């Protein structure tokens, strides 16, 4: 992969359009990307990553890939865009990405959100032009990832080498290294295998336990069915041997149950024979007892019939007399009904005559009917007077309504006149309120334009005052750091000189008889130098050197902070000017107060306009109401005159119809009551005369019927007559005596009954007790036989079910044993895994071993052959092994942890590790060639000699036309590396400059 050109627009700190010509920078092989803190060096690398993958690296991804990437310095109408021209896998591609952004609306105010867009083009060398490939985010992402063979995380670690991450990687524990390597080499599939095995182990274990629990439940059911004939094994679900033990116990229980069933069958057969014999004996005794009771009861019934013979003859005579009286019954009924009807008619006539005047006391039915007709004719003549009376009431109500309308219209007219008199004054006041609010709104808009600049100047002035104080403190810290650096350097030089003066004693300490001297080569050492008091050794000198280096680093950091503060102070002063902060604060407060007053006055504009509109509508409504009131008043005058004329005519007619009463209705009520009373009295008199005649006819018929039936008087016939209930009762008594007499004679004539009466008395109780005992024994035997049969059937069913469960669980149990062994081995918990190394850690350990081997090639050159990186799979304490990383020091021959390296050593060790990791990941990605690399920071911790060695190693990366970009603040690199890309920051945004190229 080779980068050719990068174009940025409104991206990060770059407000305008900036272009990076990587072809020009790559001519020298090494190029430097530098600039002040916050200028946007890392944003250039972010743009490369965003163009390829649509997102920026690591923690800089932020809360959204749209507005978070847009430059705050860009013009509102300028859209954020990144275009990258690169060659990958032999293809020349151009990727353009535009993140989502909120642009100003083309019509009206406010903003609208445009979606993200992406273009992918390829250069056709034959046609000499670019051709479009895709505009789909997903397709372009998949195409780039397939061509590069790396994910975004791998690209950020391989192409954009972040030294801080690898320094932490060197000092990290095995778990942290595993997380980073897992992201780079995508070993999630091995972790998924571990999880899958663990899940299968848990699943199969649960299934085996559930199967064993079901088998054990069946065993408990068999134990309940078998009673004491079965003993269960004391094993829990999942334990080995449970299935065999349960099956053996079930076989013993089935055998015992079948023996018990055979015994119960024999017992049942004997009980059935005994029960049949006892039943036949009981039936014979019962039949004898029944015949003896039947004969005794017949003798008793015959005696009772003999005693009741006289009463039977009397009942027969009474029944004969009642049959004769039945011929007179119709005449008796007719006479009683005629007498009752006549009494009711006479009572009704008396009540009706009591309500009439005394003048009608002796009048007959015809006279009363004639008087009723005369009253009805007089009542019919009052219908016209009734209609006139109702119309008069309606006229009075209508006249009262006209009076109410007249009073209401008068009130309405008075209110309208009063409101219209004040209209001009009200209209003028409302129009004045609208004009005042409009003026306040215009003033508020003018003041709103001035508010933000005033507030911005005030904030800049306050920041200027704070930065001035920070500058003074920073100058003092720099002065103190310079003094401390000079003292530390002088102390180190003094110790170094003292050590050189006593170096002979230090060398003599390592002399051994017979071994050549490292200085003169002699094998004899007659007078070796001795250490004097205050001798300075190597450790003391290195300690002083470390103190000097720390002091110098602190001085450089303080100077950098001073430069940053001064630059910020200059920017704040340029924006705030020379005006005092208090004066700016007072001006801003006055402006805010005027703005608030104008806003408050303008807030009532809408309400004032609405009130003016409502007042105009009310004015029109009042005028219309006044006109309508005048029209209604004129129409009421004529209507009132017509009503008065009609009222006088109706009152004259009613005076004639009422007579002496108060109203026509009272007169009509009087006549209606008289007519009703006379009609009722005439009807009741006529009915009473008719019922008297019918009663006389009924008496004659009754006397004739009684004589013909043989009775002397009608009263005697009535006394002999029986009602229906008495007749039925008498007939029932006669029939019962005759039936009982015949039945007794038939029983006494039976031969078997007479023979049974001559036998001894039957002992029914003894026979019944013997039969009950035989039944009980039969029930017990049948119950025992049924229980034994059910026990055998249940045990057979449960045994078959248990056998099927054992057969079904056999493959599952074998699978569980196999999966459990594999899951324990992959998880590092199995005894077969001696180093307790997980499967994913095993794969990552192999990758780490490759990375360490690749890193050692460059680390040995950077450290002059001193250091070598090695992978260690030793266990730490009781933990797991696999991802250890050690460094071998060739000077001491000892292997130690990478966390013991110094700052500079950690840098070039992490750089070598990053380069080695890049090689391994590249091979892992299918050998994609990486012609452009970036290395971010860390060179300030190296001395001159180590820096030269590191640059030599980086320079060797240029082989086969590869270019390396270094991102650093180190000033010495600007002298050593001529091709430079400088990021210059300013108030309107950062810009890019290329130097030393072309």
C-alpha cells in the first residue's frame, strides 16, 4: 500500500482545503511531520484512517463521526471532505468521504442534516481517466478491507505506529497483552471455540443430570409401587453407576411382585367359591321367612275386615241417597247464583241513588236516563267557550314575551351606545401599544447583533488576565528549572571526572591471577590499584547522569509550556485589545440590560396586535347589534295592537259561557259530573229489576226438582247432596274394603304359603351374617389380587421406561465425557494442560513468539547488539502462562522483564516491537506490501548515539521504495530529516507546509 495524495477540507483543525503530496515527501524515504501542540499533526493521520475506514482511531472516535470531525474554523457553507489517492494490490484508487453535517437551509432560516456520502474511483491507465466503482458505504468498506487485508484496529497498529501503546504493551501483564493481540490478530474464533465447548459441556452436563434425575424419579416411583421389596442406591444424579444400580433394583422388585400376584390369585379363587355357597343358603332362608310373614299378615287383615263390616253397609246407604240428590243439584246451584246476583244489584242501586239530589229519589230507571240526556246536551254546548279560554291564555303569554323582548333590547341598545362612545379612544390606545412593541423588536434585533462580539471580547479579556499571571509563573519555573539543570549537570561532570581519576582501582577490582589485564595484557598483577575513600563507581555516575537528564527534560517541558502560554496570551490580547476587563464587563452588562428591556417590550407585540384585531371585530359587532335592535322595536308595535283587539273579543265570549262560575272549565266539570251520576243511577236501577225477576223463576224450578227426586223439601235434597271431595272419599272407602277382602281370601288359599306357615320360624340373621363374612373375604382377596396386578404392571411400565432412559442417555453420557475433556483442555483447567494455557492464549503465544523474533532483528541493531526480545510461557504464581515477554541483556547474560527498561530503552524496544508486529500482521493479512508507514512520537527520550542507530534502522525500511513518516516534536530531527510536513496553527485554523522536497 502506497499513499500518493491526501486532500482535507474543513476537517479537524483545518478550516480550509489542505493537500499533502506523499509522492513528493516519499522521495527522500524519511519525512518528518511536526508542529506545535494542538496544531493537528494527529489529525493528518486521522484523515488517512477516516478515508479508508470511515472512522478515526481509538479513543478519538468520539461521540459521533459527523459533527465531531468537522472543523470549528470552517465556513458554514463549506462541507467537510477527505480524499485519499493510494495504490494497493497494484490498483490505483481514490476514496472520498463526506461525513454527515448540518448545513444552512437554502430557503428560510435554520439548518438541515445532510447524510454521509462516499465515493470510490479507480484509475484506468489504458483510458488515462478515473472511473467510478461505487457510492455505497458498505461496498466501499468491504472492498478496502479486502484489499488491505486488515481491520481498522490492525491498520492503526501496523501503519500508524503509536509508540505509547507499545510502551504500555511492554509493561503490561498477560491479560492486557492478550486483549491487544486478540484485536490485532482477530483470535475471537478461538475464544468462540472455548465458549462453544464450555457451553456444550454445560448443556450436555445439564442434559445428563436431567436424565439421571428423571431416571431416579422413576426409581422412586418403582419403590413406592413395590413397597418394602425394593432398595434404592444412594447415588446423586450425574454420578457413575446410577443407571446399573437402578436397573438391578427394578429387576428384583419385578420378580417379588410376580410371586405376590400368584399367591393373591389362589386366595381369590377360594373366596369366590365360599361366597357363592353362602349366598345360596341366604336366599333359601329369606324365601321361607317371606312366606311365613305373608301368611301371618293375611290372618291379621281378615280379622280387621270382620270388625269393619257394619260401617261398610252404612256407607253403601249414604252413597245411594247422594246419587238421588245429584238430580236436584242444578236447580240448587241456579237458585244460589240468582240470589247472589240480586243482592249485588240492589246494593249498587242504593249507592248510586245516594249520590243524586233528593229530587231524583223516587225516579225510575227511565226518568233517570232522560235527566242524564239533558245534562249531556248542555255540556256539548261549552266546547267553543273552552277553545276561546285557551286562546286567551296564549295571548297573555305572547304579550308578556313582547314586554320581555322590549326590555332586553333596551338594555342591549344602551350597552352598545356606551361602548361605541369610547371606540375612538380605545382604538388609538391599542394602535399605540402595537407601534411601541414593533419599535422595541427592531431595537432588540440590533442589540442582539452586538451582544456576542461584546461577550467574546469580555471572555478574551478575562483569559488575557489569567494567561498573564500564568506567563509570570511559567517564566519563574523556567528560570528555576535552568538553574537546577546547571547544578545537576555540574554534579554529574564532577562525579564523572572523579570516576575517571579512580578508574584504575575499578579495573583492578576485576583482575584475577593468571588472567590478562584488559589494559596492558599482563597476566601478573603485583601491585593493583586500590580504591580510596570517596571512590565514585559506575552506579553513582549513572545515577547522577539520570538526575541531570530528568532535570533537563523538566527544563524543556517548562520551556514548552511557557511558549504555549505566551502564544495563547498573544492570541487573547489580539482578540480583547487593550481595554481593561472591568470596562468591557460594564459595557457588556449595559448592553445585556438594554437587550433584556427591548426583548421584554417586544414580547407583547403579538398580544397587542391580537387585541387590536379583536377590538375591531367587537366594533363591527356592536354596530350590527344596534341596527338589529331598532328593527325589532318597530315590528313589536303592530304586533301588540293586534293582540289587544283579539283579547277584548275573547273576554266578551267567555263572560257569557261561564255564568256564575269562575271559568268555563268549572262549568264543564259540573255538567260532566251530573251526567255521569244520572247515567250510573239509571243503569243500576234497570239491573236490579232484572235480577229480582230471575230469582223468582229459580225458586219455582227448585221446588219441582226436589219433589221428582223423592225429597219432601228442597232443604232435604240439599242436605243429602255430597260435594266432590266427600263423594270421592266415600267411594274410595267402599272400593278399598272390597279389594282388601278379595286379596286376603287369595293369600289364604295359596298352598306354598300354608306349607311355610307349618315350618319352624326362619333364622334370617344368622344366614345374613354368614353371607356378609363370605363377601368381605371375597372383597379382600379381590383387592389384594388387583393391587398385586397393578403393582406388576406399574413396575413393568416403569422398568421399561427406565431401560429406555438408560439407552437414550448412553450416547449423551459418552458425548458429555468427551466434551468435558475437550472443554477443560481448551480452558486450561484440565490436568492434561500442564501450563494451564487457554486455547486463545496458545494461539496468541505463537503470534507473540513471531512478533518477538521479528522485533529482535531491529532491536539488536538499535541497541548495538545488547538486547533481544524473547517470548516466555512460564506461569506467574498460581496464574496461567502463555503471554510473557522478556528481554535478554547480552552485557549481563541475564533475562529480565521488559518493565525494567529505562525510558529510552523502552522507546526503541517498543519501536522494534511495533515494526515487528507490523511485519507479522502484514504476513497474516496475505503479504500486502506496506510502502508508507507513520511512527508517532517518543524520539525525545533517546541520546544522540541511540537516535542515530534508530534512524539507521528506520532508514533501512526505505528498501524497495518504502517511505516512513515520523511524527515528533524533537528539534534535532528537523536538522537530520530534510523532507518535512509542517502543521502551522492560527486563529483561522491550521495549515500544512511541505519543505525540503522536490
